[in-house]
C-alpha cells in the first residue's frame, strides 16, 4: 500500500460485528478505506486497514481517542500508525543463545549501515546480556528457567520501546498470533534452510538426511504459520558429500547474519513490499536477494543437446 496511507491494526478475541463497528467509525469521519485484510488464528482476530485520512473530519488525536474508546468497548487492542509520524525507526532484536546474527545487527546499526537503531534486545535466556551491554543497548530476559517467554511482558516491552521492526536473530521460539498479528509484516526471521524446504527445527540436519547438494538460509516475514511467511532474501552454499550438521552450521551461520541484515535494511528503506503472499522489491534497488549475479554466467541458458551441437559446430569451423 502507499506510504501516504494510515495503518490501523486491530487484534483481539474473534467475535461477530468487529469489522462492521470499526469500518462504520471510519465512514462517519470521512476516512476512506483503501485496503482491508483480516484473519483468525487460534481464536485470535486480526484486521489491518490502510486508510486515506486526507479528508478526515477530525484531528489525528481525536481519531486515536475514538478508536481507543471503541476498542475498549469491543474488548480489542488497536494500533494506529500515521504516515511519517516517526522519522527515526526503532529495531527490537529477539534472541535465544546464538550470537552471530545479533552481533551482525548490532555492528550494522553501530556502523550506520541501517537507517535505524537497535533500541532493545529481548531474550528468553540471559546468556547474551554481556554482549548486548557492551554495545550500550538495554537487554531484557523474558524467559523462565526453561526459556519459555512471558509474551505479555514481551508485548509490554515492544510497546514501551515503540518498536517499528522486530528482528528474530535465531530466536528459537514460536511467536503466538497475539504477537505476530500486532506486528504484521514487521517481524523478520532468519531460518537455516532454503525455504519452503525444511521448515521447523533441525533444518541443517534435515538437509543432510535428504542428501541435498545445495543448502542455504532464508530471511522472511513472520506469519502465524511456521516458516511460511513471504521470503525476502536467501543465501546458498554447496554441501560436501561427507558434511555433518556442524559443518553446515559453520558454513551457514555467516550467511544467516548477512541475509537477516539485508532483509532488515530493505524493510527499513521501504524497498520491499508484500502482495499476494510474496515480497516485491520496489523501484530500481541494488540489492543481493539471492546468489550473486556472477552465477548467472555459469548457468546454462539452453538445453544440453543444443550446447553439444554448438560446440561441435565451433570445432568443425
């Protein structure tokens, strides 16, 4: 949708009449709905609207107040994001115990390679706290002794830091619809396989067991369906015949970090959009979405029999 549109996200328990109540409020204030998308997962309702407020007959603060009052009445949460409301964007990074993707994100923001700062790191274990604190970034551990996160605390922190995008830097937990719906198309995960192949746990071992010759990693938007969100960037590498899971981790981890940072950069620069379940790169953007262009020159552009015939002709000449 146009960056000039206001985004309204509604999340709560599924119930009849929710859409009608909220769209009626829009109509009464001369707000034109440009796009509306809704879904339900595990009893949780999510509706995202992109609206044109150029002819709105109330102020932005009054619109927020009216929506908040209606949300309280309906028992749902509502978020309103006006275009250009915040010049500076904020990144939250979610982590477990692996440091490579987190460190890449911290280094990229520290060097100014991303047009936003990592304002908070949230983990479900405390092991990475010293690394985060070395970059003078707040760290919060929301996990219990088994690493099970308190999602209410997580949501409170994301709201407190007014987060624009969430990077899952090898966060080994599945986010519930309560989180995903509130940050639709704003959560980016990196997964250690060339999705849609090998979703879920132990992806490198899955690749070895299936005998693939090429493996890789994928950065993608998070949806309530595990590892099925729209793909943003991918990286690939060859798999030796005798490779172990540790070998693939060693080859893949630097690419995981690279793919995640690049995907976050594209998102922050508004250079990637989602439509019809997949991503689209907007405009003439120079970026590395997959393999380097040099590989194109090594890829045959005609059937093998035609290549053989062409080679024979050159020999005869």
